[in-house]
């Protein structure tokens, strides 16, 4: 079964945006359109997108400024930049920001199709690999054992290195108790970690997971991550 893909399209020319939306609907299951960089970034902070396509010339804020903010938030985000201008400095700055592709208007239809086929194929392969290591902990909450990333309502959560390790061990042993000694060894490479230090770490992770009884403590047995995937 094909992976579902989402797109954020940023284009202030309404007719072009509609035209692109129709064309791109053959490749993406969900398309959100914005006419300004400000609206686009606000949407981006609330929703996870597989691909961002943005024009350079936007009202108030340059599209490359938007790309810079997005890349700072999520360095691995795939971005395609479109522009009516073939100026070298735009192209070079786009490359420096780590964009996937740079397309100029008016579009070469075959190049646009080929770019979308290549991009969506890569995205589907990435999502397929990610899904195989993805563990659903609770509706809207997942942890990727491969990348050690926590997502809540599709948004990545910031974790410290020790929070990542704690979640990794608990998720691998989901619904079973992990002894304090094992956690101490896995996280601090030591058997002599103060219990209050471990409790404080667990509390921070509980707060980030956010669902009731996500991590249960039983005296003398350790901690257990309880999953409720549906």
C-alpha cells in the first residue's frame, strides 16, 4: 500500500496556487496552501509535512527566509523552492540551505513531473523505513526506535540525550517492568545513580508523553511504560 504524503504549498499567486494544487493532488493526499511566509510558518509549527514547496517572491517576507526558519526547526525537512527568477544568488543561497530542488517559472511540465516522481518516491521509501521502527504508544503519540524521536500529534518533541535513552529502553520493554539498576546502567553507565535523579528524569518524560499512567513505578521492581495504541 502506498504511503500517504502531505504537502505545504506557499504561493501568493492565487491562480497559480490553484493550478499547482490540482496538479500536485496526483502526488499528495493532503495539500495545505498559504499565500505568505508568515501564514505558512504558523501552519508549519502546528502540522507535520512531508514536503514544503515555496515561492521565493512572497509578500512581506522572502521565501528563503521561510526556508531558513523551517530548516532551523527541522533540518531534515524536504523543501523545493520555485521562482520566476534565474538569478544565481537565489540558487546558491537555496543550495546552502539544503533544499531538495530549485524550479523556475514558467515550469517545464516534464521536469516538474520528474521532480515530483523522484521526490515522492524518496519520501515514501523514508516513511516505509520509519514506520517499521515506529511504536504507537497512545493515540497521537509515537516513538521511533531507530531515530529516538518522540512525536505528539505529529509534532516532534525536544528530548535531552538522557530522555531519549530512557524512552528507548522503556519502549523496547513496553508493558514490562525495567529495574532501576538496568535503567541506571543504560542511561548513565553506572549502577550508583541516586533514585531521586532517576525519578526526576522519569517525571520529565511523563510530562512530555502526557497521557495518564504512561510510566508506572513499582517499588523494588522499577518502571514500566504502558502503551495504549488504540
